[in-house]
């Protein structure tokens, strides 16, 4: 049966006082035995003072010893409990019985654990949302493919026109599924450091023009103009992974087309920052993003318009991949948006001065 702290302190003090009283009586008995009663009654005041001061000192030392031993044991128990929760054991020299210091340590430990619990709760909520999004993104094309194949097996296979149309739609479903799996594989490698950067010197203006040319057909269908902010007559060389920066630009421009307005524009500009850095801006005059959703834009599978953007296709991982690629280059990415007016995504790159 365990003893409460207050009872333990009381027991320790009472035991110490009992020992002090017994010691006092024992000492008095010895003095009484050593001296006769008349001599004892005529003892000088100094002797009496020294005698009782000694008794008080003995009592104080005993009580102090017992309380300190009790406090140390209780404090050591607290440290042992902390040590079982920490990655590294607490050394004996780190233990202190100073209550103010101990209180600060306990408060800091409680604050850290509270923050850790809140972080874990946030991660758990994110994990559940992420798994739900992954299931949705994979389930949708799978069910689409399955539906068309089952329809063909149920008899539509004999109709050549229907067969071709359904096989083409099933093929699009497989393409979307592969797109999601490929992006998931890439983002996993980026997060774990398995996808190494191949840094080289290249002309950024030429790379942006290549992305424009690749996106031109889709942009023309949406009646959106792809353009530079000015005529860059001279090459602008940067030192980065060309393929991955191309993917960054492709994802950002594709995102601007997906949420852009018909008749609008997507503009790319290159701005010098300091001697070794430049800023690439991708600006559109599309739908924009509500301010409360901006912090979540780079989360995996997060969509501002969950219904409309899914109809447009894509894996929902584009902006998350962009963020990981830029951070892998040890650069920064920024986003500014006015809902109903447009958005601007920008990122830094290292210039090549060779």
C-alpha cells in the first residue's frame, strides 16, 4: 500500500522528533546519573543553555536529514519517471532538490510534452486526411477503368464503336492512376532524399520558353495567354537541376491554367535580388485563393476547389512537389493571392556567374 507525500513527510518529522526527544531524555538520564540531584539543580545557566542548544541542534540535524532524504527520494522518483520517457537517461549529477529549479524543469517538461501532443494530434489529423485523399485519388480512376471493362465484358465488346470508346476512356483512367502513382513516388523520394539533384548551368529563359511551348495547346483551348513580363534578349544562367526546375515551372503554369479565367494571362518574370540570387514569378489573373487556405496550398492532395479541380484532373500533388524541389535546392518559395483577382507563386534560384 503506497503512502501519500503528506503522510510520508509527517512520518519523517514525527520520527525525527521522537528520536530527538528520546536522545534528550537519554542525555538527561546520563547527566542525572553522573551528577547527584543537588549538583544537577545548581548547574550554571551556561551549561543549561549549551545543553538545550545541543538538543535543538541534534533535533534539527535529524529532522533535516530525514526530510532531505525523503525529498531526494521523491525528486529522484520524478527524475526516474522523466528518464523513462526521454531518449537518453538522466545522469545522477543532474538531479537537484531545489524546489524552484525542479518546478521550472517540470513546467518546461509539461510545456514541451503539451506541444508534442498537439503536434502529434495535428499529424494524426493530417495522416487521416492524407490517407482519405490517397484512397480517393486512386479509387476514382480504378472504379472508372473497372466500370468500362465490366461493361465490355457484359456484351458491349461486340460493338466496335462502343468498344473503342470504352477502351479509350479506360486508358485515360489508367493514365490518371499512373500519374498519381508517379507523383507519389517522386514526392516520397524527395522527402527521403532518395531523388538526388543533378546541378548544372542552364539558360532559365530558354527553359521557360520550352514550358510555354509545351503548354501552348492547352492554354489556347482555355484562351489564356502565356507570356514573359518583358523581352529577355540575353540568356539568364542559373545553377540548378534543369529537369526538376522544368517540372516546377510546368506545375506552376499548369496550376495557373487550371484556375485561370478564359481570356486571362499567365505571366512569368525574372527579377534580380542580390548578387547570387534571382526571383522567378508566375502570376495569373484567375480565381485567386482565399487567405485562410493559403497556408495549406502546399499540402499533399489539398485542393482549394475540391470538386472543380478534380474534374480538371491532375494528382493533387503538384504544389507539394514544387515545394519539395525548391527546398531540395535550399531555396525558398512564396505565394501571394487575392481571392477573385489572381495569384502569384515565386521562388528563388542561384545565379550562375561563370
